[in-house]
C-alpha cells in the first residue's frame, strides 16, 4: 500500500507551526484511567516562548486524572471555517507527553505571564489552587492540509 503522506517542506512546517500558535483551544485525547477507553476534552491552548503547546487545567478535571495515570496524549488543533466542507480545512494532530509545571518550579512565573498575555481571560481562574499548567512535549504530528495534503511531521519540524 502506498503511503498517503507527502514529505513536508518549509511551507508545510510553517503551516503546522501557525496552526499551533493560533489555536485558542484544542481537543485533548487521553485514555480513561479506569476503563482504558479513549476520551476527549476541549481545553484552552497557548504556546510557551519556544512554541510548545501549553494549557492550564484543574486537578478536578477527569482528563487531569487520566494524564496523571498516563501522560501520553494527543491534541487536535485547527478550526473549520464557516463555509465549505470541514474536511477541506487544515488541522493538526499532535502526539505528545504531558509534563506538569507547578507553582514551585522556576519556569512557572514566566509561563504564567506568557499565558496571561495570550489568554487574558484566564486571569479569572489562573490562581485557583486546583489549576496547574501542563506543557506538552511533541513526539510527532500529522498535518492534514485538506484533501490530498497529508504530512507526517517529526519533532524537528516544530
């Protein structure tokens, strides 16, 4: 069987980075810790100064329990536009490992400042005791730029 994936070039890499940098939210896929079944959540999303995806989540959320049990996860970013077939609009799947950034860690304060600069409404809850940052270490990605435009990406591409 022929692979559907094309070799990414710099234009494709830039498109993937733009999708990630512009994403305000993502679908987060994790494995449910009790059943092992996949489950999805919508999360707020931003990037750190190195362009890595980050989110701020509550310890009360089910996906937090799942990430604590198994930090392997996937993110889907890219929003269909108002018109046209949703399958023709670009989207990016990232396979990642979640890493917690707690308040006592040196990178917390700069990450908090960056996150609030990108997501100012988070000021309402960022300091709640149950909220922590999660930084996602990208392992690989799949960019679907529309029909016939599929690319497998590596960590180097980001």
